[in-house]
């Protein structure tokens, strides 16, 4: 984990001032690891815990899966919008302030969710939770870059692996923790868990995250560099698109029109403004990074369709309790941790993505074999197989963005990775609601599996066609050029 971070060219991003997190040694400051990992884990823990609480929440409020699906989409709608916005703010102003604000919002969401009197208030709490958990991952990626700039050293493969393994570890304990919390305190306890997590996060953020100087332009003209109109148009386009995805149909055609109008206005704005929220010219010329975002969307459709769809089927279609379902999910994430740990030191990503694609295809095909009375060994076999792509794909996508993105926009680039992933999560949530309807039965699971299988095949095709992936992890030909080692052509 303390391996040297790779050399970077000087950037315009805000730099750390001397503070409590500054290490006297030249390597990566290990005091940063705890807040980085906790912040990055806040969103995954709320995703995985919710997977076992959807059924009891639906029973408490008399809501079918098509309505409780909004609990999933509300979180990801807020996070899809908030991740790149907060990431850009981190690029300009540094991570400490944004980390503390986001962590505090997470605690507030825990209180509101714990006391929610109806499904509508609970959905609103999930929206607040989505915005609150936006800062952790972009802040972590920013800190990895800033430490590399401070030390002037080589690749942070160990730190990137630790970050990926942390989120997977949280996903391991999430369903089981959710089942335990439900058994002890009911589904409200799965929201209340955010309160102590937020308190620990605030303590670590105050004690360990370094103070930073804003970028010069941000310090002199903060409103100008924020590009608020661009952010508003981006958010409008995403909201309209995601609302359509949640309830697609001919009667919702106007949402697509509004999406196109907002997206067109956003593109014109970003091409003309001096300090764009998202630099479309740079992003449009970076095809490898765009391909990485596309892969993130596809793999998250499969991952989250499985996480929520398979979990609901285990409870309603197979008849397991919430705690039993959590235990069945354990091998999925345990396998992912082992795979990530064993392969994380290798920066190359192409082989990881290819094996991950094949693993997804096999796991989705196995779902078609399941019936209402399938034996436990088959239920466990499915999650063991899917654990391999879970461990490979998330790590490979994270490393791809680190090497492909503009260092001065690492926060917003990392945020966009999560945005595309959560777009996939919302597609998965909509598919769950569409295929399950009033109940998560076996027929609905099989229909969902066919969709997941098609998406997995597309993921494989996009990966095979992307030759730029071969360059990631190879020695840099011209170190003096200052471009990321192994980065793809822009």
C-alpha cells in the first residue's frame, strides 16, 4: 500500500498546505487511508444494505417492487448528478470541505430515514443520502493524485487496490449486516446505521484531511469557475433521462425531448464558456476514457440487476429470510475481494476486463437454471461465479480512469465514472420493477437474466474492440512528457 506513486506533471489543481495529514516521509501518507476508504464506502454500504430491506419496507408500507424500486433510483439519481458536480468542486477547492459537508448530509439522511412515516419521506431521505455520499470517492481519487504530485513517485497500484477492496469489503458485510439490523431493530435500523458512520467520518475528516488552497481562478472568481448554468443543464438532462428510464413508454416521450433539449443546451454552453463544468473538447477527444465510461454503465447494469433482482427473488421466489439471503450473498463479495487482492498489483486492465466479461456471461446463463426449489449449492454457485467479474471489473475501471483522465480534472472524471455506473444501476432498477411487477417470481428472474446476458455480451464486444486497453500498465516511452504511465492515446 505504501508503494511509491507515479510521477505527475505539475497541475493547476489546488495543492495541500501543511496540516495534520502531512507525512514527514516521502511515501504515501497512510493517515489519509482511513477517511478515503470510509468516504468511498458510504455509498456501497447503503446500496448493499438496501438489497435485503426492500421486501420488509414494501411490506411495512404496502408497496410492491415497482414502487420500492424508487428507493434504489432515488439514491442513484442524486448520486449521478452529484458525483461529477462535487468532483469538480473538489478539483477547484480541494477535498476537505466537500468531504465534511457530504458526510454531515449522510448523517442527516440517516435521521430522516429512521423516522420516515411513509414511503415518500423515505425516498426523500434516500435523495439526501445520495448527495451526501457524493464526495467520498472523488475526494479519494483526488488525494491519490495529490500525493503522487507531492512525492513525485511512481504508481499507486497498492492504494488503488485497497480502495477497490474496501468498497467490496463493505459490500460483503452489507447484506449480512442489513439482515442482522433488520432482525434486531427492523428495517429502520438500516437507515440509522448512517448516523454513527457519519460521526466517524466527520472526526476522521477534521483530524486527517489536509487543508488545501483553492485554485487561483477559484479563489479570485469562485462563481465564474463553478459554471452554475452548465451544472444546471447537466442535472436537468440527467433527471429527465432517468425519469424516462424509470417508467419508459410512449406516454413519457416528452421526457426524451426535454433530455435532448437540455443536453443540447449543455453542449453549447460547455463549448463556449472559458471554465466549463465538463470540458467537452477534451472529453470528446479522449475516446479511451469514453469507452471506459460505457463499460462502467454496462457492467453496473449487470451488477445491480443481480444485487437487487436476485436478492428479491431469494426472499420472495425462493422463500429465504432476510438474514439467510444476506448469508447467501456473502460468497459473491468474498470472492470479489480475493480476486481484487490477487490481481490488484498488476496495472494492466485488458485481461481483467475480458475475464470479467466472460464471468458475467456465465453467471447470467446460470440464473436461467434457477427454479423456486433450487438447491442451496446452486444458489451459492451463481454468486461464486459472479464474484470473479465483480472483483475484476470494478478495479480495472477505476485504474483505467486513473490512467486515462486529465490529472487536473481527476475529481470530476472519477465522479463521471460513478455517474455512468449509477446510470447502469438505475437501468437495472427499472428492469427489476418492469420484470417483477407485483412479486419477484422465477419467471421475472429469468426475463431479467436474458437482459443481463445481452448486456454482458455487449460489454465483451466493447472490450474486445478497444485496443487502447493494451497500453495501460506498459512502461511509458517518454517519461519526460509527463503523461500518465500507460495512458491511452487521447
